[in-house]
C-alpha cells in the first residue's frame, strides 16, 4: 500500500441522508439536538437538512427551523441539500453558507430519481451554482450510481468521470463519488478513480460508500491507498438502503472513525461523543442502528482495541 494520509476529513450525512430515509418522524427539536451533539463530538462538516419539496420529502419539511435552531460552532460547515433555485432561495433565507447538489452518472437513475435527464439536471444546477456563487455560498456535489445503477447495472467509469468533470466546471468545490446501492468493491475503487481523477483533482474528490454488501470499509481503505482524504458517513449507519429494504445503507461514522483511529489517521472526531450522538437519535427511531461499533459498544465492553485483554483471545 501507499503511505496513508495523516488526517482525513469526514462529512457527516446522518441528519440529512440518514434521517431522510428513516420511516420514523423525528421532532425538529430532536434533529437540532442531534446536529449539536455531532458538532460537539468534533464533526467539522455536517449535512443538516434538505430544502426539497415538503410533499415529496416530508422528513425534511422543517429544514428552515432546524437551521434556525442549531448552535453553529465556529469552523464547522453546515450543509443543506438543494435541488433547484427555489431550494436555494429557502436555504439562503435560512442563512445556509454551503449547499449540496446531486446528479447521477446513470441516465435511467437520473430520470427515475429526479425526473430529469442528466443534461436537464446539470442545466438546473448551472443556474443554482451561478446564484450560489453570487451569494457567496459554496457548492458541494454528489454524483450517484458511480459504481453501479439499480436500473442499468454497471456504469462505465468514463461516464462517471464525464459527469464529475461537468459538476466541477459548474463551480462545485468537491464531488462526492457515491456508491448509491452499495455494490462497490475494493478492486473497483481504483478503476473508477483512475477515470475520475483525470477530470477532478484528488483533493476535490470525496467518496461516499454504502455498506449494503459489507464492503464499505474495505472500499475506504482502497480510497485512502489511492490518495483520497475525504469520506462521507452517517452516524450509527442511519438511513438504510432504499433499494434493498432491511439492508444497510450509509457507512456508519463510528465504524469509519474506529478504523481510522486504529490506522493512526486523525479525524478530530471523538468516538465516545459520536456513540452518544447515535444513541440519542437511535432512541427516537423504531429500530436499532446498524453500526457494528455501536453494537459492540452496546455490549458494555471497553470501547477500543485494549478491550481484547483478558477476554480469552
Ligand atoms: Mg448515502
């Protein structure tokens, strides 16, 4: 392997990508408390909510109230997902300084997910990005189905790279190359990155993995080896997988931080604080969260590697 980075940035997507895909209705005050717990745990980038259609996504209908209620810590980025100009207008009114837009590498996924072709969606985002830049707002971009599509199957890395390059050209400061259905494996990661890195510099690339088939951490390791230093994850593994009911979705932040801690890579995030945050939001859900680390911590053992001492290993 190549030398590992000394520090990695984690983008916490639990309050948005996670809660948006949970069935339970979470009170606005609990969402605010969850975000504040995550920032207290050391998160420096938190995707807080989405300014999307309240009828289509009722879980995010209180985005303005959540942004009004959180305690903004200096140096922490609080991001909102925005699909169009109307969303941007609401985000700006709520004092949001960083938005996220979302496009797909698969044409069929784009049409099924947002009812627009890739070209149509990028035309919408061009307007949004211009307005955001004029308002001094930073834009992050998600690119979904980079490792496979639920409708088309395999997605050509060149196709991923082309759309990633167009998102960067629109003004995004970072493109999160995302494994929407959790099919990526460590052999595939460098193949996709070889193509994407020709269009997007490595320091403007993030990886967003799902653990649906148990490969998320192995994929992170492959990404680290390649030189990527920004990874998305969700506290406790919040969110599930909309394409495989009952299966895991977002990589759990605890599992990621535990591995990075073990590798001596700094994240600035306290595992204990993170576990406390996840337990808090878990108490508002109708099911246990899937994070392996959280499950192990629930067993009452010491939280780290040293807990092996004296247990018979
Ligand atoms: Mg996700």
